[in-house]
């Protein structure tokens, strides 16, 4: 009986090791497959090239869904001079923006359906309030597009009311 019991313990240990080895192999395979998928298809944002009348190109992240528009540039620590975020709406309204959780000052540029600038809020400061009391910014006219750039970029690019920008919607 002792021999059988010892053998049983040995078999159980082998099964345990076998299960452990199988689980490790399965996990390693899953990790390898996941990494290969990520390597093959890295997460990317949709970029739209916005061209100013002077020929300057801005690579703007596209915010064309409610979730992307709600997130905006929140929690970003930096925005390069040649980058921005382009908000595309389904209908023209005087869309309201605020700076809650936005850590970089911005220029906010509203455009009509013809991509003509109808309003600019320049050097909009960050808002450190934790409640919903951050200032709100909007155009008095209906806008179909809003472009956010780093503070001071609108002036550097000579953007003002009446200037037309060009870009293609996806």
C-alpha cells in the first residue's frame, strides 16, 4: 500500500507538472499571438492634414465620434507645433468647449461648412478646477468644424476670422 500511495503521489505530481507546463505553453502562445497582432496592427489615430493659406500643414487627430470629442486633448502634456485636433460635427451649431482636464493652453478655431474660420479663442488657459466650473468657450455662429492648436499657433500661422482652411474628410 505504501508503494501504491507513493506512486499515486508521484503520478499526481507529474500531472500537476504536466498541467503547469501545458498552462505555461498556452499562456506563452497567447502572449506571442497578442504581441504579433499588436506588431502587425499598431494602434493609430486617424490624422487629417489641414492646410493653411500660407501652405503650412497641420497633422490633426480626428475627433469625429462622441467619445473622441468628449476626450479631446484632455490629459495631454504637450502638443507639437505641427499637430492639432480636428472636431467634426454632424450639424452646424455654436459648439461649446471647455478646458477641464486639459493640461496645455490652446487656440480654439471654429469653422463653418465651407471651412472658413468664423471664430477664434486665442491662448485659452488650462483650468485646474476639479468641479464643472471651468469657463466655456463657443462661437456665436454655427460651426461644423473646430480645430484645436497649441496656444499661440493661430497667431503664428496668421489665422483669423474669414481665413479658409483646407482638408479632406475621411
